[in-house]
C-alpha cells in the first residue's frame, strides 16, 4: 500500500486535515475512503484508465489504487534528540512512502489558535521540521558507516562496500549542508547503485514530499494570504519541483460537515472556490513519482502502484515476492497501444504485445502479465 504521512508542528491543522480526508460527508461516491484506525485512513485515487479497463474486461473484482494517509503526531523542535514524544513518530514516518507537509499560514490573531513557536512563520516551521527529518537521516547514516568500514577492513578488495561507503559519506555531507537526500540523486546523477544503498536505509528526506498550505477560511475564500508567495519561493529554492496546494482545513471541515449537498454546492459557487481535497489526493499520489501498472483479466482488474523508475521484477514483486524471485519475463501492453488496438488479441496481432526481460523499466499505464518459476 502506498502511504503518505501528514507532518508538521503541533497546531498547524494535521488532525483537522486528516479528519476531513476521512470524512463520510465528502461526496462519498466520487471520493470513497475507509478508516483503518484513528490515525490511518485510505482514500481511493481516481484513474480513467482503470475505469476503461474495467469496462472492457467486466471483471468479477475491481481493485483501484488507494492512498493511505497517516496522521503523524509528535514532531516538534528537538524531537530527534528526544523532545516531546521523542522518536515515537519515527517508525510511523519511516513506514510511509511520501510526506505531506502541513504548513500553517493562519495567524493566532485571526483564529485564536496558539502557535507553539510563537508568531506565524511558515518558513521557520518548514526549517524546523525538515531539520528534524535530516537529523534522523544523519543518525541512520552514522550508524551504517562503521559497518561498511568494518567490511572494507575485512576485505579490502570489496569494491561494492567501498562504493557504498563513498555514497554514504557524500550523503552525510549533503545533509550537513542542510539539504534533503532526494535532491542529491539528481545533483550527483546517481543511478541504481547509489540509490540502492540509500533505499536500504529508508531515509526520511529521500521520500518525495508536497506542501499543504493551510490558510484561514477568510483567506482561502478571498484566495489571498500574505505568506503564500514566500512559502512558494521557499519550496522552489529548497525543494524544487515539489507541489504546493493552498487550502483551508477549517473550510474543508465546514464543507464536510454540511449534510445538504445543494447548500454545499451553493456555498462553493457563491465564493467561486472548490474543495481542494480531490486535488490533494491526486496530486499527492502522482507528483510523488508514483505510477500505476495494471493487471487485467476476466477475474480481476487491478491497479498496482510502483515508484518510478521500477524494473519489471520489482513491479512483479509488488504482486508477490515469489514473482520477483522467480521472475522469467513480463508480457506487456502499453495502455495507449491497448486503447488504440481495442483489445488484447488485436495488440497481439499488431505486435504491440511485447515480451520484456528483467531490465525492462515499467511505464505508467502498462498492462502486465508476469511469468515466473516457483
Ligand atoms: P495538529 O496539532 O497539527 O493536528 O492541528 P489540529 O488539526 O488539531 O488543529 C489545531 C487547531 O487549529 C484546532 O483548533 C483547529 O480547529 C485549528 N485549525 C486547523 N486548521 C485551521 C484553519 O484552516 N483555520 C482556522 N481558523 N483554524 C484551523
């Protein structure tokens, strides 16, 4: 399951956002959800291609993509060193695939909601949270380095260990310079070799992130907030390419609590705004470099989520670890080819039904069948 953790300082609107994402009243049909436990819920991710495949195959079972959202409490300044709930938050963040930063841009004077760090300053808040995550990553790397050194001492010819150590040391310096690991990959033009070393550590700042900028209701309704431009500039500078979505948790909660669908629509029309929640889920899911492949047949059409890039055996492994271990080949149709051909048989007839080996990098929308040894 793909999951995103909501992080942020206390009182920025994490729980409100989480509750609203799980709310029954949010146009349930178009926006199904399911609560797993008090801090974990899953939300369906809309996908047209999935709907088309279901129409064609009329399968007995339809399994869409879900995004699991986790409300992560306990991140405060100094958390890495045991402040507040200390490291309790850590295992929860480690287990998620992506991070949604909830960024508070509503002020105490307008809302009466206290800010634990004093005045409203979203850039400072982002600095605090991002630093906490980096500290944990430095710890993880500092713990790993001696293992590598020992291994090299034992076997000085172990080239792989030497390369791993170099990657770890470079990454540590990068973190010390105040930068998140995910941006090192592009900077150093790293490939699988280095990425594998880092993946093993499940580093927090390696996870893709996006920014949910939580405004007061009046600011959201007038689509204006004095911090918004600065937050955008901050993200562009420190986290280039990552998405930012302005919204108001309070307003979303108000919408969700409205029983009368007509009244809700009227309110939205009156203020010329939309609920931002579908956008949060969709953008969150797709901008996090997550892609889908499908398995499709009369029994089941199912949407599988992988992180781009992912080779065929890794994709097979999301279905079952045996598929990855015993991987022989993947039979693949690109979604657009399938759509154009109109059927699997027609794809086969026109050579668009391909056999791919273990180096194949699965594309978004591929329809796959895996062959494997047991
Ligand atoms: P968390 O500690 O980050 O989980 O924050 P909460 O969701 O518990 O919110 C803290 C307080 O801020 C609560 O009293 C919320 O009602 C309030 N709050 C959250 N979002 C908004 C918002 O968009 N506008 C206003 N005015 N208050 C908000």
